[in-house]
C-alpha cells in the first residue's frame, strides 16, 4: 500500500492512524487536547460511480462540494488512535443522517439518546 493518496497527498489509513497516535503522545506529554475531524465529501461516491475514478478526481479538483464532518476530542472522547478515529467517523455518519453539509461533535450525550442538534457548515 502506498503511504500517501496520489490525488490529495494525505496519508492512507495505517499511516494516518500512526500519525494520530503520535499526536496523542505529544498531547499527553504537553497535557493538552486536540480535535480529530472525519471529513466525508457528500455524495462523492455517486460521482465516483457515475464518471469513474479518473473523472471523479477531476470533479474533486474543479467542483464545489459539501462535506459532512464528525468531530472527536482527545482525551474527552477517546485515549487511543483507533477509538478516536472511530468516534469521529460515528459523528460524521450522524451528520450525514441529519441532512449532510453539517458537522457533528461526538459527545457522551450522543450515546444516551439525547443528541445535540448538529450544526450546518454555515452556522
């Protein structure tokens, strides 16, 4: 597996998880926290299936797309990389379920059935 995505230059999953774990170690040493965002381009899978991967790469470069964003906080939500990533992904899925083009924090109340309303990217 290549360590970086050819189009975005972002790390692939394994390298990303290692990077998150390094961020956790640094934050722990500095007694600080940080936010991890899971960003998913809304309906991009449909574009990818319609025009193919190469065509979708062109759309990604040229189009205005909306995104659903999940937010997870270290150490409030998780203390290891995998759990932090899973929490951010779960929050992103909640944002999609609430109508896309939103961000959603992963909060303890989300598990108790008292979800806070997600916020749109515009406020």
